[in-house]
C-alpha cells in the first residue's frame, strides 16, 4: 500500500503544484493511511434507506 500512496502523493502534489519534500513523505503517507482507515469505517456503517439528515446539528 505504501507504494500506491507514494504514487498518489506524487500525482496529487503535481496536480496541485505543491512540492512535498522527501522528509515530509512519511508524515503525509501516515496521515493518508489514517484518513483512509477512518473513511472505510464511515463507508462500512450501514444506514437504512429512510435515514434523513438532521436539519440542525447541536453538540
């Protein structure tokens, strides 16, 4: 997966015209791994078809 993320970092940094220094790559890769893992959890959470978004969110 690390090689795939490195390819993704290269492609996105080129598309956004951002330079990513070699020293930053491990931190960027780690952040992407966490983001993808958390995104998978959200994606796998089943919601019934009748679920409606809350009009106002309060904590």
